């Protein structure tokens, strides 16, 4: 199964979360999405968004100046 990726490189809060929210709405339950961001605040933002929406933050990692997140859409 391929994972859709949204690239939020160079974007600051709240744009990455807004783009993530919009993209997840287009997924089916259980599908996953990868988001790439450069804003360090996105780490806490994605965690908070995941808790508020019930969607699962499967993975969160940093690769040099980039933050990568894998989110799975909840039912």
C-alpha cells in the first residue's frame, strides 16, 4: 500500500497542521499519510492534533533539519 506524502518544508505553524487535517479527511479509515516539515514546533503540534482528533501518530522522527510523521486515520 502506498502512503501519500505531504511536504510542508519551509512552512510555519499553523500551516502544516492545517494541511495535515485537510489531507487526512480524504483518507479512508486505516490509511496512512506521511507529512514532512521543517518547523520544530510541528513535533508538539502533530502530537496534540493526534490526541484531539483520535487519529494515530504511528511514527515521529527527525532526519537532520526535517521532521517526518506517519499518521493513520481513525474510524
